[in-house]
């Protein structure tokens, strides 16, 4: 069920100690954000526009996100 899926995601996020918003959606939302694989991480800028997209796992992602965030906050 949808609630079970959300519970599984919430447990994964909590276990990982992550602190970021999660967007739950359907294929329409996935298409709107250009999701082609899982996991997909998107960074939205202050104007609500897609500023960065990353698909898959990358051990350097924390550094990349720190750089992206610093650039967007300028």
C-alpha cells in the first residue's frame, strides 16, 4: 500500500540520519522532475527552479551538495 511505501522510506531516512525533504509522487511528478533512476536527488533554487539533479549513488555527493548549496546561496 501507499502508506507502507511511505513508512519504508521514512524508516530508511531516519536510519540514515538524513535531514532533507522527501517528495512522494507518481509518474507525473517523476516526469516533471526528470527522474530516470532511483535514487534521484534534486536541488531546487530559491525561485523554485531545478538547480541540480543527481541520479544514483556517489560517495562524493555530500561534497557536491555542499558546493551546490554554497553557490545557490550567493
